[in-house]
C-alpha cells in the first residue's frame, strides 16, 4: 500500500512540474515567430515555413491552455475579419 501511495505521489509531482503555463507557451510561440522572420530575412524559406507553422501550433495550444486556466490577459486572440465588412448598396429595380 505504501509503495502504491508513493508511486501515485511521484506521478503527481512529475505531472505538476512538467506543465507549462499559457504565458510560457505563448512566449515560445513568439520565439518561433521571430526565428521564422529571421529565416525569411536570409531567404531560408523552408526553415521560415517550418518555424511559422510551429509558432501557429504553439499559439493555438496557448489559447486552449489559457481558456482552461481561466486566464485571458496573457494570450491575445486575433480577431477574425468579417467576410462582408459593410452592407451592399441597395439595388433599384426599374
């Protein structure tokens, strides 16, 4: 029984230490984004593409983590532009 409890506490400690906060994940996403910009600046487009996709993946992960943590000020969610920004002009039918 004692061994089982110690194993459970060990797993709990490993799980608590290994978790990153949404702010830490967002900072890692920003680092990948900067690496993508630097790679594009030197015309290494394959590396830029890989770093950009990793940055987007990390940002999505940070947004989900922030939602689960209940923290919304550490991760900024970009606003999706609307498809139709304004009403079309009225059509006069003769």
